[in-house]
C-alpha cells in the first residue's frame, strides 16, 4: 500500500473528506509506523495489510478532534500480534559451544 493510499484509507476511516487535515493525518501515520517499528523491533512493511490496518487504528485512536478509545485499544492488541508474528518469523540464532 502506498503512502497516498494509506492516507486516503485513514482519512476515510475517520470520516474526513477534506484534505485540510492531511498534514496532521500524515504526522499520525508516520508516528504509527515509528511506533510499530520500535515496539516490534522490525522495520514497517507497507505491503503488510495487518500493519497498515494497525496504522489506521492508531490514527483513529489519536486523531485530536475525535479520538476513538476503542480503536486505540484495538491498536494495542494488534501491535502485540504484529510483534509476535514478526519476531516469531525470525530464525533463532545458533548457539556456539
């Protein structure tokens, strides 16, 4: 998903039709990507729909004019799932005797 598609998806999810808030939404998107990367100790993957959906939940939960506590709680749940999946996919390091 491109950044423009993600912006459009976020804008739609918070029921904003104007582009007047695009700067604020883009900042929230970037903050969400950074939060996901730091929390899961991996880089954000634009092609992973689970991660993109987590960004939408983050934006909905943090949008200052209509914050959605349910979306924020769902974001926290999704974040733990994303971290578990990504960390679980990494191959374990071999121990040296």
